[in-house]
C-alpha cells in the first residue's frame, strides 16, 4: 500500500520530499486571515514557506519531513526563490 507522500509525488512531478531536515529558524507572521510560516533549513539558503489558519507549533531546532515545490516570489521588485511546503511533519 502506498503512503500519502508516495501518492502526492506520483501525481505531481515537481514535488520533492525530504526526511529528517533540521530547522535552523522558524518565524510566524500574520498576513490577513492567514499565518505565514517561514522555515530556514540547515544546509539550504532558500526559505521554506507555508500558510495555516492558526499558529503552528514552533519547530525550531527539530527535524522535520517536508514535501515541497520550488517557486519564485517578487520581493521589493526582485525575484526570490522560495520553496512552498505542501506537507510538513515532525520526524
């Protein structure tokens, strides 16, 4: 039987799944009705972002499993690469 992650990866080719990634920093901020979470992962120079309706538990210093895809955001007129997180789970 396939796991939910396997099903997601098969359905969406651009998704990437990684296990046991260590979180260097975790910041949460309000953006309208949403809470935007930004993770910085050890060994990566790109922010990993996801939205939730409520505050998410702080995962700084913990290891997480992430399923994500690359995207480009415009910040102050500059294109910045980010990783949009589809699924996060504490390892």
